[in-house]
């Protein structure tokens, strides 16, 4: 049987400051660990945030290979945790709780992080918190900017494209999701089609900077529809047809195609968010300045950030885009999600299982294709 969970001590338990939480993230191809605490003024404080990317390991395959990712986590995680402790200038004896991602994600990687986190918690007699990776992203605006509930969230990554109402901790309502490809996946597939290296999204953005976004006309899927869902497979197909029609492609052709794709994606997202902000205003008419948070790796794309900024300014809302290192997968967001759950008195037993699919809003019906993954993962 798992050991009895130690009671949680509220902020102030460690040397007059908040309890130190070790966060572990291994859901995909980043091995990450961080130390976070609640400071005396009530804000979250990141003491360290160490991330090791596996880009080189997967580059030859044009995408993440689950077996390679899991082995890389096994080899790297202990060292990453030691580095996070050293960066924070603390030891495991100072840590008051352990939080680890248990889903959604690649099962092999999740097992590495979850088992390591459970082992540390068991050996030290500490509370263990099983964190939903998506909740880590969802709470990032509170970690970086101390945003108060409720707020609107755009979650855009390689596996997810969702618009969520964040009412409170554990209280999420999905307003929109993708019915096919996630936006990050569409960026990656565009890069692969145009023979750009992995990771696709950053390389598409880099090429787009030298391109003419108006040269090629691409569709804006779902634009104008009242429903808040996304669709990117048609945009991806349209780009492929244009690329085939202009083959062989010059470097300038590739740059122009990247620019056209990025503009179409940004304008599509902007249209969805314009309607979401209007709905948010209707649900919460008394809020003086609604907040739109953006999270996930695609949230680091500057063209998409610019489009979101313009929509928020027009709607009298505030865009909260965490620093780039908090948009992609990281341990700090997992540690912070663990901290919030601890402060709410929520811990998990040692036998909690990892979950490859784990929706934030378990009440919303799944959609087809990758929209189904977006709803159930």
C-alpha cells in the first residue's frame, strides 16, 4: 500500500517563505525540472527552470519518435533534476512536495517522469501531485503575470488547439477545439513538406521573415463561422497544392509559402479569438478588463502574438503571453500547477496511473479526427 500522504503546510512553511515544489515534465521531447515557490507577497517565484531539448535525437526522423524520447528521458532526467536544484541553490532536503506530469502525452515519457517523481516523494515522505500537462499550460498566465480567475485561454501546441474558459483551478470549459490538425502539427507538416528541418514551427517562422505573405493566396478555414472550433487540414492541403504547382521550389518560393501559411494561420486564429472575446464579454459583463492568456509552443510565434494583441486591443482586453520559455513544455508550469493544487489541499496516491489522453474539460463531447485527440488528450 502507498504511504500515507503527509499533510500540506500552507505558504510560509519553509523559512518564512512558501513551500518549495519540484516540478518534473517528460510528456514529449523535453526533459524538464524546476523549483517554484510562493513568495511572501503571494506571487509565484521560479527559482530554477531547467529544460533539455531532444531536437538532435529526433531531427533525422522529421518528428518525435516515442521510443527514442523515452530512452532520452531515462538518461537525462536525474541530471536535469540535479541541475534544477543547483540552479535554485537548494537540495532535496529543502523540497516540500513533488509534482510530475502524468498525462496527456507519450506513455513512455510520462512513465519516466511520474515514476521518478513518485520515488523522490516516497523516499522523502513528501506529498506527490499528479499534474495534467494541459493544466500546466492553462495556469501559465497565473505563474507569469498573477492573472486572477476567470480568464480566457488559447492553448496552441503540436497536439492541441483549444479555446478554454478558465473559471478556476480544475474548472475548465472548452469553447473550441480543432476538428482535424492542431496548429502546431500543421506548422510541422508544412515544414516537412517544404523540406525544412525539425522542429518545424520555429523554422517556418524563420523562413517567413524573408517571405512575401501576399504572393500566394491560401484559405482561412472556419473564418466567419460562429462556432469557435479550428480546422487546419484544408490550409495544409492548399499549401501542398501550391507548392506542387511551383515545383521545383527556390529558396524564395519556400520563404513566400511559409509567410503565406503563417499569415493565414494568424488571421484564422485572430478570427476565432475575436468571437471568443465577444462571448467572454457576454458571460462576464462586469469584468473591467478581460484577460486572454496564450499558452503552448505555438504561442511563441511572434506573428500570432501580434494578431492576438491587435484583437485584444480592439476588444478592450489584455493579452497575457508568458515568456517564450514558459510557452513551450517546461517544468516550472508543472511545479506551479502542483503548488496551486497543494494549496487547495489536493494530493495524489503513489499508484496514480499515467494517462495518454486526459482532457481538461471532460464534459465536452469529443470531435472527429485530431479534434477527438484535442478533446480527449
